[in-house]
C-alpha cells in the first residue's frame, strides 16, 4: 500500500494555531464507519453519541516542558535540546539542534548553570544521550527552565501551557499532548459518567515519532518509534467488563487506541501491565478491542491518518476530510474533532 494513497490537500490557513477559549466549543464531525455518512455538530453534542454501558478510554499522560534552550559550554553557541525518553535517573535520549555541534563529550549549559548536560553517546537516528548535572529535583528545574514542545506546525506562542494539557493529565512523560483529549472539560466528563458511561484511564507517553513524516514509499517499510504504556488493573477490568456485556469501547485519541491494541491478546482480552509498543495500525488491521474513536484531524500521509483509515476505511476518511476542508474545520493539535462510530 502506497503512502501517497493517504495524501489530501490542506490549505495552511486551516491549521489551528491557538486553542479555543472554551475547550468544548470545538466542532465535531460525526463519521459512521459502516456507511461513510457525515454529520456536523459541536463537541458538546458528544453526549448524544455515548450511551449507558459504553466505556470511554482516556490517556492520562502529562506533557513535560521538554524543550530546553541552552548554549554550548565551550563556544557559547545556542543549542536546543528536546527530551524524548528517560533512560535512567540522570540520562535522557534527546533530539539536539544543531546536532553537528554536539558530539560525544560536548557540554551544554541551561539557565546560567542551573542545569548542565554532557553528551555521553548516540542513539537511533542521530539522537543524543545526555547525562544531566543539577542540584535538587529534576522536575522542578525542568518546570522552571523548560518550554512546552509544541508541534512544528504551530508557530504562535502558547500563553497558557495548561492549554496543551488535558484536564485529566496525571503521569509525567510525554513530549506531545494526546490532543483528542484537549476538548474535554471536567464538567463534560462528569456528565458522561452520570449517564452510566464508564471512564477508564490508561497511559501512553507520546514520543516525537508522532510528528515524524513517513519517508518511505510503501506503508509496510515504515518503522514506528516505540512509546511506553501502562494499563492498570482497574482500567483493564472496566474495559473487559464492557466488552463482555456487549458495550462499546470508545477511545479518546489514537494513543489510547494504540495502547489497548498493544495490551490485548488475540482473544480480545485486555491485560494489565506496562511496556513499550511500536504497533503500527493501517488498513487491513483487525481491531481486537476498539469499537469507536474520538480523534482530531491529522496530517496528510501520516501514520495517524492510516490508523483512522484502518478503523473507518480509507475512502470514508478521505471523503470526510475533504468535507472538513470544505466546511473550514480547524486541523491538527488545537483543531476540531471527529468521532468515528
């Protein structure tokens, strides 16, 4: 299957640069996966598409201010470091710009020496392993010096960093937000629970791979970056109970979807536990657990467009996206939402 089969024309002005003041005021495109029919609603109408006995699965990862601006100790040249994966207490896998200036042994200084780092080795695709030196608690220093690692297509400055965080964010570790969850307010979640819908929390720490373009011509050649996930006993019980009773499992975001499909067996039973997943879902994939999906609108030729196409069919997705463009929906991280039923 060719990557080009998932391309579509997207005017740049439809890429949302700022979050809406009211999280739940986004538009909602409703796509019926069996027929391809489309409805245009608002996100608050999500209640009309959920019912008692369903289970809503949310990813409670928390974005860390993973972007650090510093300078090379030896030359004072500006260096940008993006934290990707924590390897040990003081060692992180990072993306460094410009990478040429940061070979093994090079040192970088942040915040007038509050934090220092030394490149101690290389990882895949030229990423650097950096060992950090600091006094005190790393997370507190990061909160003081770091910036939110917004996607490259967002050029506006984020005034309130909490707007790139879901209201239920709990476990530190993501380099990007699970953006489908940005539409939910605490009040909306309370209303959903009051309807008799179970809410299950899982965790997948979103890596930089979510923004990496697919550089091969055929889908089968693409390799996904691995991301860390956790499924607790309580979440597994809620989801398995829902399936056993004939209810629907509705994932909020592609990250929740990938977590469930990674942690379940061919028998369709979700198992509590944690680990790394590089699951790549594209058309032809048979879903073991996920029935429905709430998601944002994704980049052309991205692995995320391929995932939603696996659930709803490529033609249905591309037709829905074409209609979303015509109707001037807002795209990507701060954009509008879609529910696939």
